[in-house]
C-alpha cells in the first residue's frame, strides 16, 4: 500500500497501489457499505493484472474491453469467493446494468471511442466504458454459458499473454 497515490487505486504490471481507504476496512470506523466498496475495488484492480496489464488493448479506443472485463470480473470473482452468500450477481444486475442503461439513455453511445491523438485519451475514461462494457461482457457470458465463456477468456488470454489484443 502506498499512501501518496493521487487516485484511489492504480494498477500497473506487477504492482497495485491503493489509498488506505480503498484497501483497508475497519468496522469500528467505516460503515458496512465501505467493506463492499473495498472488496469490489480490490477485485477490480486485481482483474486488471490480467486484463489491462498482462494483456493490453492495442489502442485506447478499445479501453472498454479492459474496463468492462475488470468490472464484470470483480463481481464474478467475489461471487466465487463468497460462494454466493452476498448475491453479488444480483448486485451486478441492480448496480452495473441499471447504471449502464441510465448512462446510455440520453444518446446511444458506442463502446469503442474514437482516439486519434494523445489529447483524446482522457475522454475514454468515462463511467459508461466501465458499466456498458461490463453489461456487454455479461450478455456475452450469459449467451455462451459460464464454462464456454471461461474457456474463451482463458484461450484468448493465453494467445496474447504479455502483448496487445484486439
């Protein structure tokens, strides 16, 4: 844990930095909701060790795939860890899907954002990239089935390990 991070967390290849409040939970200080936020934040950043760091998209216009997968996998991994006790798949439906639909409502937006210059990169880190990306990934996972989806992710990962994809 490094306490001087400008953002709450930042994942890098082989190193994740957290602000103290993004990593540690003390039930005597923080409300129970903070425990959930810490767990999902840690799971999201750990997912980025694979999708975003070990496998990186070729260019910023495909950042939705990194963020969408990390957001989706934060719920799925915590569902596995808690053995379904916390109903995180239900949280995914009420949190991620609802937010994705709300963000997409004013004007349908493509997940793949046009990035032609370095100045355009900052415009790719939008909430819709996380939530709509995760909703799309969840839809694909549901259509394929859990086993085939996992096989596809593992197979794709092994093909492009330590390189860029898409």
